C-alpha cells in the first residue's frame, strides 16, 4: 500500500512501534554444490537462535534424482529467553520471566541480570543466581514498572554460567490507553493589525504536534476540513474519493496542508492513486462497490465516483473511459427508477418519516448531464413534481437544467433562498444531512451559476456554519471543501502579505495563497497582516495527559463485559496467567433509528493478547449463541477494531483474549464511533486488570 493507505488506518493503531526481538531469519540457498564420494558439505553462519532447522537436499546424476530432509536441533549450552508482552501502558507493573535452559548433561550455577532502557524501571533486584539441572529450565522473575512516559522499552537479559555468557534483547512498546485527540481554533487579522495566537496543549510530551496556517482565502476552516478528510482512517469508496477529490481544486492549499501532516505532499500522486483505486472497485453491473472487493454496490458512491473521475479527467488525469461509461450506464438505469428515501423529521418524542425522491436520482442526473448524457424525460418528470424534492435536490435539478441552457426552468426551480430542513442525518444511502444539503447546493451552483448572487449567499452561509466548534461528518466536510475550494480558485486574493513571529523572531511569511509553519502546543505566536485581511487557523493533536474515565453516550451506547469461559461475569479484576477471557460487547442506537457504519475500538490490557478465532476458544460456549458477526474485523497486536451497524435493539458481539503476562495492567474505555458523523459516539469502561 502507498503512503495514503498507511495513513488511513494509522490513527486507530498503536502509535508506538517496535521490533519485538533481534532474532534474524535463518534461510540459506546453497546453489549447486559438487559432490566428492557421494557427499557434499556447506558452512552456515547461524545467528542467535535456538530451535530446529530443517535441512533439505536434492541430488541428481544423469537421469536419476533423489531428495531428503532432516531436522537439526540448534542450541547453545545455555539458552536464554524473555517473556515480554505485546505492549504496556504508563503505570503498568509487569513480571518479566527470564527463562534459562541448561542443554548440557551437568548441573550448574547460572547468574542472570536484567537491564532496561526507555520508559520503564526495575523494581527490586536486577540480578539473581540459580542452579539449573541438566536438560531443565528455570524461570527467574523480575519486576518492572512503566513510568509516565511513552516510547519503546528495551529489555536485555544476560546469563553467565557453565562457561557461557548469553544475552537476549527484546523491546516492548509503552503506548497510551487513550486515542489521539485534536483541538483547533481560527480567526482573522485586519490589515495593519497584529493578533496573538495561543496554541492549545494538554498532551503527553513527545506525542503532540501543531501547525499554524495563514491564508488570504476567507475560509481557513476549509483547511481544517481538508485535514480531517486526509486523516480519516477508512478505505471505502466514499472515504477514498473524499480524500482525493478536494485536492483537484485545492492543489496549492492541500500541498501546504499535506506537508504539515507528513504525508506525500503531492496532490497529483494522491489523485492519480485514488482514480486507480476507484476504477478497481467497479462491480459487474457498472456500479461501484462500497468496500474494496465487496459486493454491495453504492448508488451514491457510484455517482460520487463518476463526478470525481470526470473532474479529474478535466484536470488532466488519465481515466479509463470504458470504466467510466459503464458507471454512467448504471446511473442512467437507476435514475429512471423513481426511487424514494425517508427523511426522519422530529415529531414530539420521536420521528415521522417524510418520503422524498432519492437524492441519488438528482446527483445521477447532474453528472449524466455534465458528461453529455442528459436524461431530459426523467428531469421533466421531477420538474412537474417539485414537492417531492428535498431542498438540495431542487438546487441540483435547477442547475442541471441551466447546464443544458434552459435558463427559464432554472429560474422557476431554484429556491429564492436556502431553507435548511430539520431531519435526522442519514448514516447510509445518500449520507444526506442538513449541512451536506447546503454544501451540495453550493457545489451545484458554483458549477452551473458561479456569478449568481445566490451562490455568494450560499458560500457565506456555509463558511459561517463551518466556524462553529462542532464536528462535521466526512460527507459534510467533503462537499464543503469541494464547493468552497472550487470557489477559492476564483477568489484567492493577490498582494496580501503576513508575517508570523515568536518572541520577536520571524518564523513564517505569507506571500501567496497560504503558508503553514510547525508550531509548539502551549506557546504563543504573533500574526501581522498587511495589504488586506489575513485568516489564520491552528490545529494541534496528541495523546491527552488525562485519559477519559467517564461514560459518554451520544446516540450510540457501547458496553464491554469480561466473562469467564463458562459465561459468568468476571467481577474481581483478577485472573490467572493463561486464562481465557470472553469479551462481550453490546452496542445499540439510543435513538429511534439505527446507526450504520460504526467502528468499535477496544485497546487491550498490556498483559493480554487476542486469541485467534480459528483456534476454537469460543467452541462449546452455548451462552454466546446470541453473538452477531461484524461487517469486518481488524485483529491487531494490542487491540481489536471491528465494524458494525448499531440497531435500536442491543446487538452482542464476542471475541476472546488470553491473559499471557503476569502483572497489573491499566486498560482504557471501549469506544464506538459513527464513521460518517464523529459527533455520534460512545465511550465507557476502563480500569485495571491483575494477572497472577
């Protein structure tokens, strides 16, 4: 996978990476070796290794051939190993077993030592002597504690005895139990003035980063939304396009922002890779599947894909015309279907469903017309029934007529002003929401009627809406960036300059569209504007020093319970080494409607590991017969991520973990987040687990 693909998943993975051991792979190909008297020999340099090697040989003479293999045991007189966990968290206490094996035929006294480096310290003695009998092993226990810092802990064990000195090294990541969080702020400086900008803090040292962006474009929050899109961790068709589409219009700004993020700072490469990926997701019927390799075709995703590919093609990117035409064929068939969707409008304590024409119809008609394949009969059908159209669909249909040169129908259909409709945002289908409606309406207007006063009015409303502090979904972010970004190409001012200083020292200068500079959380910077108004925006992210320890349910409710192998609740917080723990996770929507596309993340205690489900740990567990199967499971060294749909009734999922290492380990809350609306989430649980 490319840099972009790695970034998509990185935010939900362990941020502290390490190589667990220094052992090298033993693999040798000798080539052809001549024989003498029917024998051949080779010399192999074997690294620090204990175990069995399989030696295989193939021999031939004239037309005869044969083969043989043999297992060779490799072991020093004294073999040393360290039993280390997959991960630790600050404050964890770990019993480190150092295993000493005597492979000789005589007893001997062996002295062991343990040295540590990094964010851990040894509690008690770091050296012990033991007597080891022939062909036996002895476990020598040491105790270490993770300090308050994050990073890679290095453990080195040494054994001296029986004429031998052996050393063994391993590494353990000390990672946070809290996820990355972001804070941000924006504002403006008028010409001739200076503003002091204070960057937020509250993160673990070494885990935070921050950037200050200054721009002459009057919507710096577009950059915030672009950052959210570029950093979003999932690779479905909607996320793939949302990541790349804005970079067609915002090449300069996205390059500035990409460099801050440490990703490939090449919008051309990003767009090109997205084109290839989207084309590869086409299904047999011409539509685009929701997930790579999936079978569920997304109508909205297909319209989104055609729109993206057509704009990429206009910008000079290579697009497979056959793939594009098959997508258009699919949209043409679906647009004639006259399908509807239900808008859930608040009513009393619940919702009433208002049926409207599916938004996919009008997106399909829009992109079909932009590609010269307009479906005027279907357009005329909906023109005669405007009451079944949502607010954004009226704008899109009106702009489709205007693209075809029908100004009279445009004037008749386009609303005099945008009236936001109050309804529950969709978590699937067309992914509609009141804010996405506004952004989609503006995008259509910028495309078809950029000089219409209504376009300027919509742009101001959208920019003002984005200055709020709440969280926008990826579809809301994407269409806002697309609309304002396309408009930005017409509106970025020239001649405006700006300087950024820290303690009187100049650290950045704005002489073009935008400039960014890496800054430090917790510090203050001065922004001075000349020649016009300058807009600034800062964003800081990192691991918070105070982990979330309260339950928070917003539309979603997720709970985690640990069970014994016979289904009884594990209430003591104490288990024995090698015990199996059944993890029961329940999730539901606390609203009256389901929430689709939910990701659940569970960071395991440091002394535990996920059990491979193929090993049958859940066999004969009749109490788990109510367990559902998630849409997708992502098994990791130190955590479980899985993707589900949250129903209005509680749905149960099970998986198993094993208590591997002795000690006392902290664990954080389990989290559930709606992929398309970060404001919808649930976090609960957290505490400590003791493994004896």
